[in-house]
C-alpha cells in the first residue's frame, strides 16, 4: 500500500440504520487502515467521505455525526502500520489521544500521528476534517520526530501551518486533480509542505524545551547558592545533561556558569550586609552562608565587583 493511488471516491451514508454504520465502518477502514468506530447515536448516524490518492499521498475529507475512531493495538498487529497521518479540523471539535497526550482540536487546528501506535479521535457532535495519509518512507522525518509531535496542536492559521492547511484544503476541493496525471506532482508538493511543517514544529518544540531547561537550571542554581561545592559538574548532573551542553547554554546567554554563580552569591551577600535583621552575623558568616567560606577571597571579589570592601558597604561609607 506504499502507492496510495485511489480513484476519486464519494461515499455517503445518510440513511439512519445499523447497516448504514456498518457500511461506514467498512469504507473508512478500507481507506485508512483498520479502525474501530463507535457512533454516539447509532440510529441517527450520518457520514460522508470524499477521497483520492496519488503515489504517496492520500487525502480524504470526512464529514459525520459524532462518533469515536480508534486504532487499537490488536488492529495494528493485523495490518501494515508504516504510515503517518496529518489531520486538519475544518468544523466542529474533537479530542485526539495518542501516547500520554490528549488535545482538543478546534477548526483550523492540525495534528500529526503515527498509525503504528494506538490512537483515538473522539467527536461528541457533528464534525468535518481532512486527513492526509502517507508512508513513513516517503518522507525524510523519522518516527521519533512524529512521536515528539503526535497529539500536539499545530496552528493552521499562521506561518507554515497556514500554507499546509490552505494547500490541503484547496486540494480537497479538487480531488480530481490529485487522481489525474498531474497528481504525482501535487502529491509531492503536499509531502514537501508537510515535511517543512514538521521541521518548523520541531524547531519550535526545541526552543520551548530549551527555555524550560534553562529555567530549571537557573532555579536549581538559585536554590543551591549556599553550597560551596556547587559546580558545573554538579549542576549538569542534577539536570541530567552533560557539562559541555551546560556550558553551551550559558554561552548562548553571553556568560559562564561560574560568572553567574559568583555574581548571584555576591549580590545575596551585598543585600544581607545592609539587612538590619542580619546585623548579628559577621561578614565572614554571611559570605559562608552563600557558598564563599574563604574570607580573603570573598573580600577581594566583593571589592572588585562593587568597588568597595564588604565592611565599608555594611556601614555605608566609601571603602
């Protein structure tokens, strides 16, 4: 099924009856790999699917009353699962679940998922969405990339997402073009756009992840400033990264681990030296509390940093 060449099909199941839903189940599973479907109101179910495929891209527009779509573990073992899907929510809303993630899809939202892993789509009310399905080996991104992005909302209203959404929506309105000889080129354009979207989303995810990691590292260092053994090695180990990567993160900030820790310790000491509630502590005791037990070294650093000795600063006179 690597070649997803499918003539234009338009299948409607509008008569409310059990046979109608069984026909829907057979049609949709034949189109998208085996699925388990459960209608919200069996007697009132209605559905329509329009689809076409060419080479490595199959596109379908699905319109139906509320129901649940599941790709279960047992269904995966029964069929080939080397495919990815990208969906674009057109109307109504639905819940997408894959792995440990769950998101709500509103009109304009997109998400990507792996048919080789169980997933569920839950639609409480009427809905309409587009589904693009393509073989994993037809694209350059890896299964691991899709795992990072699966069941994550992608905005179809701006940036690269809007280009992908607009192209697929336009193509769904002219499925004959996908089934025609020019369909091979359209199929490749679609895959290239999807690959660009994946690259873009992975970049955003990496930026978000890095920001969260930096915040975590700064919090850890702030909480351990009083530890004289605080070092790049201990910081990296506590945050499950290499010392080399830790240093690279600080280079991005235009500083070093040692410089940040030193500046923070000195500032905490400077504040406490003028704090009346800390007047009972000696300069040396305050410095030790903030991880600098060597009084001579502390005094030298303080004077270099603030152009004043700790004692002079404490009593408020030039030093």
